[in-house]
C-alpha cells in the first residue's frame, strides 16, 4: 500500500479525479482518500513511479 499527501486535493471532484487517474492504470486498485488530511492511500499492483506519473498527469503533485 502506498500513502501520499496531495496538497491540492480540496473537494469531492478532486477525489474523483484522483481515483479515476489511478483506475486508468490499474482497474483493480483500491483508492481511499481523506479530504480532511489530504491523504490518499492506494493499494495496487503497479509501481510507485507509475502512481506518481498518473497523479501528476491528472494535475496533482503527490508528496510522500
């Protein structure tokens, strides 16, 4: 499981965009997002590099 802080995640639309970005690269991924802490937890078979690329491509800069 990977955990990222996403400073720009500020609304439900952001959460949906992040989930969709991850699901595009791994349809089986489990994505949990907490708007209060801006923490996203991702359980997936893809690499951390691929996750970071997907999030960055979606407009979100993840912090480890």
